[in-house]
C-alpha cells in the first residue's frame, strides 16, 4: 500500500466525504480508491488498462493457425 500526503480543495474534500458516506466507507482513502476504480472503468480507454495489455501479450504468444487448420483448431465443423 502506498501512502501519500495530498492537498485537495474544500470542494474535493466535501465530495470525498459524500462518497465516503454514500458507500459507507471507513475513510477517505477508500473513497479515493473507489473513485479511481470508477474512473478506470468509465473513462480510461481499454488499451490503457493493464489487464488489456496482459491479454494482448498472451495472445501474441499463441501459435498462429493456418487457414486450412482453422476449423479444426477452434473445434468447428
């Protein structure tokens, strides 16, 4: 876990308090984590997400399939 000292505006502080109360969180750290997760899910483009990069690396390692073997490889008739 990373600890940080941050300076936030009064408005941001009020928003954190609202998020904390709305989701019944223990502290503002949990509110910040929740907001970061929502930001990731709603705003970040998929290609910037670490899971996407990992998935692409795994696909890159898969063997290529020749067209004549395509149906057999994927279990198609």
